[in-house]
C-alpha cells in the first residue's frame, strides 16, 4: 500500500509540475511537449486506479494522436520558435490567478459535498480479474452504451468533414 | 283618471334632458331651425311643470311623514360605499321643483323673444334645458352624491351660459371666474361628504338625518366641521361672503340666464342645501350661527354696493346677493319655512325684475342699433323716462320693487318680515342674533332705497338715451311681456303662500314643510315671541321700507344725471361703493397673483420643467442610456474578456452547488 | 483509498487549465489548456469508476473520442483564422469589437 501511494504521489506531482510548465512556457512547442508529459503521468495514474485500458487509450489517442495534431498545426503555422511572452498584463494576470484560485478552492470544497453514493469499491478490479481488462470495458460499451457508441462514430464523421472543409484553401 | 305612480318621478328631470339632446343636436346640425328649437325647448319645460305639478298633487294626497325615495339603479357599489341613483320627493323638494319648472318655463318663453335674433339660438336653449335638468337632479336627489352631480352640473351650465357670447374676452373671463370660484365651494361640499361618510358609513339623506342626533354630539367638532364645510359650498354656489364675487360678473351672460340661474334657481341651491340638512345645522350652534351671520353680513354688504352701481343688471345682481343673505339668515336661525318662503317669493319678483330689465335693455339696445351708436345699453345713465315708452314693463317692475322693499301686501313683505321676526326671536336665546336682526333691518332700508333709485333713474325723469334713439324705443313684444305679467301676478299673490297666524292666515308653507323640518325643530326649537312684539317688528319693518322709498324720492335727482360717456368719475365714499369695496382687487392681489406666480415660477418652471420633465422623464431616459452604455462595455469583442466572464459564471454555479 | 487524493489532483489540474485559458493569449496554447481541463475531468471519472463501477471508464472513453473530434475541428478553425488574420493572438482576433 505504501508503495502505491508513493508512486501515486510521484506521478501526481509530475503531472502538476508539467501542467504548470505547460501553461507558462513561451514557446508553443514547449507547451505542447509539457502537456504530453502531463498526459503520460495521468496515464500512469490511470493504471494505479485500475483503468489500464483507459491508460493505454490515453497514451495512444491523446498523447499519440491529438498532441501530434497540435504539433503539426504549430509547425504548419510556424509558431514553434519562442516569441515574446504572450502572458497577459498585470491586470489580466491578477484576475486570472484570482479566479483560478477561487475555482480551485470551490472544487476542493466540492469533494466534501458529494451526496451519498452507492459505493461498489473494487468492482472494476474484480471485473477485470474475471474477464480481462478489455472485455470489462468493452462488454458494457457494446451492451448498455451501444447507442452513444454509434452516435460517437457519426460525431467523428462530422468532425472530419468539418475539419476538411474549414482547412481548405479555397472553398 | 288614476294618478300615475310616483315612481315615474324620473320623468320630471328627463323631460328637459330630452330637450337638451334634441336642441343640442339641432344646434350642431341645423342651427337655423328656430321654430323647432323653440317648441322643443319651451315644450319640454311646460310638460315638466305639468309633471311636477301632478307629482306634487299626488304627494299632497298621500301626505307622507317621510320622503318617498325611488332607487333606480346601483350607481356606485364599491364595498362599504353603496350609492344608488335615487330620487326622492318630499315637501321641500316639491316646493323646489315647482319653482324651477314653473319660473323656468316662463323664462323659456321670454327667451324665445329675447334671443330671437341671436345666431346661437339653438345652443342657448340646449344649455338652458340642460341646466333645468341638472337643477332638478340637484333638488330631487336622495343622497349627497346625486345632489352633487346636480350641483356640479348647474355650475357647468352656468359657465356655459355666462360665457355664451364667448367671442368677447370679458364674457369668457366671467364664465371662468364663476366656475373657478364655485369649485372652491365645491371643495367644501366634498370634504363635508367625506366627513359624513366616515361618520355614518352612508350618504343617503334618509339614513344620515335619522341617525344624526344619535351619531353626532351636539355642538361637537365633527358636526360643526360638516356644517361649516357644507356652508363653504353654499357660499360658492349661493354667492355669499367670501365667494360672492362671481355673481356680478355673471351678468355678462344673456339676461334671461341671469333671471333663471342667478336669481331664481341655481343660487338658491345653497339655501336648499341648508334646509335639506337642517338636522345637521340644528345640531351645531356654531354652524348655524355662521350661516346666519354670514347671511346677515352679506345682505348688508351687498346692499351698500348696490347703492352706487350704474349698470342696471349689476344693481340687480348685488340685490340678489343681498336677498340670498336674507334667506341664509332664515335657514340659519332654524326658520326653514321662512327661508324657503323668501326663496319662492324672491324667485318671483327677482325673475320679474331681471326679465323686466331684459326688456329695457332690449329696447335701448335696439334703439342704439338703429342709430348705429355704440353706447352701453345697460347703463342707467343712458336711460330715464322709459315709463312713457314701456308702460307695462314699468308698472310690473314697480310691483316687483315694492315686493322686494317689503311693502305689504306684496309677497316680499311676508317673507322678509318672517325672517327678521325669527331672527329677533332667536336673539332672546342667543344675543348675537340682535346684530343679525339689526343688519337685516339696515339692509332692508338700503334695499328699498337702491331699488327705488333703480326705478327712478330708469323709468322716470328726463330721457337720456339720445334725440334720434328716442323714436326707436318701444314696449317689448307680447311674448316677452306675457311672462312678466304672470310673474307680476305671482308677486302680488305669492304672499298668500305663508300668511302667518298673526294676520289670521294659515301659515300654509310652514305646515306643508313640517314633515321635513320637524326633526330639526325638535333639536333646536324655535323661540316664541309675544304678539305685541311681533306687531312692533312688522310695523318697524314697513316703516323702514317706506323710509327707504321716500328717502330715494327725496334725495335722488334723476334730472341731474348725464349720459354715461359724459359722466364724471366717482369720488370718495361713492367711489368706494362703486368699486365694490375693492374686494375684487384685494382678491386679485392676495390670492390670484400669488397663485399665478406660484403656478408659473414654481409649479411650471421648477416642478414641471425641471422635476417631471428633467428628472423623471429625461432622467429615466438618461439612466436607461447609462445602463445601456454600461452593458455595452461588456461587449468588447475580445475573447479574453468573454472567457473571464465565463469563468465567473462557472464560479457562481459551482458555488451554488457547494453551498 | 486513492479517491480523495485523485480528486484533489484533478481539481488542481482543472484549476491550472482554467488559469492557462485566462492567462495566455496564444489561441493554440489556450486550446491545449482546454485539453488539460478535459484530462483532469477524465481523472475524476476514472477515480470514481474505481469506487462506483465501470460506467466511469466508459464515459472517459467517450470524452476522449469527443476531445479528438473537437481538437480536429478546433485546430482547423485556428488554421482558417490564421490564413485570414495572420495571427493566433487572441487580442488581434477582434472583429466583433466596437
């Protein structure tokens, strides 16, 4: 148990630090890369939380596809070099930090506000042990949540069409 | 033929109303249809008189102890306030409707001749009919609001008729003055109504007067307040001090209007009101003292002014104010029958005097018109010796003069004498009444004097109208002298209405009005005097009247008069009286000018222009604009700002959940 | 057992994402901070899924799918804007101003 906790806090700390770095770098490329580090740390956390399938998906899809896309666009627009800081002026800085701080406080308070949940601790772990990790997720996905699944595919189709149309040089 | 039921009482006021509608329509569509207008105008009045007579006859047959009330519909059903449109007929109202319709009919006939050449002929009759309608509503009303409708309505018609020839500024101003001054009185009436409603919870005469002795403390603050405010209304409508100032100016209207409205009927509404509310006044010694006191003072005051007026109608106007004062002395002393008696007799002889003066003015005006001169046809200095040319008018007006002076056996003698007698009797209990009696007596002397003066300057002595005009002077046509004759007869015989027991009469009116006045008399019993005292008073009154007449004959010299345009201005005391004791000027300086200043400088420039327009109207617009501007500042077009607002919104939502 | 700390970390990451959106002017960086926020939420879901059942993980699945779609379209939009305005600085993208 102790070990799990130490690993958890290690990766959690890494995630927070890299997120902080992400939002403060001058170069968009650097921000992107720090975000990738954050994603990887989160993947590790997912593993610790009995979501191994999701962890892999995180790495493959999020870090592997989405962030790559980001980097493509950054390169395409030639924004890679570190330019002058694009952080807002002192007023904007103050407002931003204040609001984010308030939000943080509220969200932390929200943890206590959770109403009585029907807890089923360890259900996922047991399901994974029985069926394997992937079927544990896949069976409900193709069972109870089939309709959202199919709709998501249409959503992706729409996104593709939209992206193609928007990025054309000449409409 | 069986008598029609009294529930058809509404027919009496309805007839002149129909006349108004028809004549009004004719005035707007075919104003030249004079024949139709005359027939409708006069016809409805005659029919109304017949209907009134039938109603009164039926009432006499039934001889009820309480008024007969007819509720026609629920006018104001508003929670605690339940006011019905109801008419009532009792002995007091009976007297009034006969006077209004009877004298009214005669004056309508006279008007046919008098107004014949006027282009506004149809409009005139429409207004006159409307006036009679409202006056009948006033006297037949069974509760204060219905009476007030009539009260206001006659004020409106008075305004319309005074300013009948509104193309002249002076006529329009006179109409306005009458209406505005009346409004001040109406305010008093309204406040009194509010007080009555708060105390009694109802405004019906029957209920109020029945409950009054129990609900009101005699001499208490409430009843005194009610009576004083009611009397304020009376001073406005019946031209007493301090609100009499509109009546002389009202002479700008056509003379038959002066006869009907400002002599016989509308101005008597105040007297009727006091008589109607006798119970309330009997419960308030202060209230009735104020009524009698103001009446006496006005009687004397107006008489002094009449002494030095040159316009024939002005003399009669101030005479009316003075005689109304007498009536108020009567009803203020609790001698309701005496006051009403004088009201009736005054209606006869004052209408006769006004109509007679109308004939005179008509003739002199005609003469000036024929010779294309522009002199004042109403100034007595332009008259003189008219008895030669208008014998009938002169004779009839002499009858009226003797009546108003109080010479027996004419009508005015009995009525005036009764009032003075009642005042003298009351002085045994309330010494203040000595002063009222004395003022009344002095006023009687002056009345005899100035009326004789009027007759002397108008009908006797040398003629001052002018050489060429003289040949155009002639008697009025029969349609105008006819009503004069009728009124003359009534003036002679009218005294028979209430001959006191002293002279062996049966005091008919006194007994007739008993069902109405009995409660008031129980609360405030009349004082009896010894027969010897009564005879002494009668003798004194006749002596005073004779003194006045003889004095006028002796002291006044019609030969010394010159036509108005050559006359020198008055000086000294004469000037003071001629200028009406400068009361109008005083009111102008003390009231009118400050109010105008206040209206212009404060209410208009500050309250209306700056506060209402500036602050409220423009200010609201400016505030709206400012708010809008503030809102527009949010629309920066910058995504960064929008995101900040977004996050603030999220904070709010999450904050709500966390709480 | 890991639930509490996980939620705390998730809250911190979310707040950092919001801070990034508020503080930066580069459109692409802001977009990346939005992705950061999404990931924080994913962490919440997964942590709760450990206690409440597999539905949480399935939701994460869908979130990822939608995030991918959104990233594609959003970056296409940024590209289109860049072509017209030659900037991704949010302060300069202000046609609505005034």
